[in-house]
């Protein structure tokens, strides 16, 4: 194997971090030229196996959504959650002096980023990202070129995503608590008890206070000479028989 020529060697020097705030945990967010438009808030994600562009980004750079190739498919995050894509689209991406037609999966969901650059683009570019140096380097026929990360934008995007995730989690727990209350809240149980008591009281009023009896007339010509026959007759209301 031939030794790499000087312009193919990618290296990082600590002096490149002299202007950075230390220590930092910033993610790598850069700018790229996509479809002849400078696009900020591009996340470099070495754990993503696809290049992703969001529907709202396509609308902002005025790309006709009819050019999106139909072919919805799920993509999975590290948490196992699945997100359905709307299809894919090929766009011209310029990184410094290198121009490449890149395939993106189109996703329609809220996000703080415009684009996510994953391993397909990084491998083609032979690009090496460094979150410590907060930059992306790749070899070209004219030497190694560098795209510097945006420290401020990285913090803004991270804070926005964190807030969005916390809001989603809080909304989920609120919905869960509401469902729990609806299923068996004390107020609801108390109302059910009151309703059942009311029904029982009404049923009690309709029940006879003694066993039903049969009235038999001894003389059909004299209706007042009738007697009541039954096993458990009510007690007479008067002493007269």
C-alpha cells in the first residue's frame, strides 16, 4: 500500500481549540450550501445511517415537494422509536470546494435542525468530525479542507431540543394522569355511589310492604262483602274486622 500524500493526511492540532470555551460538550453543528442556498443548523451525526432533511427546510429553500420520491419507510432512533419518512430526494450539496449530489430522506416533524448529515455523506467525503475541536475535516485534491462548527448555534439547538423533549414528556405524563383519573377518580366513584343509592331508593318505593293478596267477593251483589286472602296480610289499620 502506498503511503498517503501530504494533502491526504487529516490531522487535528490542539491550537485549533484555543478560541473555544473549555470544557464544552457541544455537538457539531455546521453550515452547508444546499441547492445553492447556505443552510445553517446542519447537525453532523456519526450515529445516523442516513442523511435527513426536514419538510419545513425544503419549503424554506423553495424546493417543490413534488420532487420527493414516494417511498415512505420507517427510520429508528437509538431509543427504538420509529419515524416515518415521506420519501427521498436528491439535492446538490457543496462543502467548501467539493460538490456532490446527495440523497436525503425527507421527514416531517418538529425539530431544531434543518438537516442531519449522517454516515453516507461522511463516508463519501472521507470526512472526519471532531467534537473536541468542533470542526469537520476532509481531504481534497487541493489539500485538507475544514468546516468549522458553530459553537453558539450548537448550544441554541441543543437547548431547544432539550426543551422540546421535556415538553413532550410532560405532556405524556399529563395525559397518563388524566386517563388514570377518568378510570377511577374519587369524584367519579362518589357520583357513581350516589346514583346507585338513588336507584335503590326508587326501587324500594316500588316494592310492596307486604305480600300481595287476592280480593274475593262473597256476594257479587254486595261488593262491600269482600275478603282478602293471603299468607302474610298486612296488619289491620283499625281494630274493626
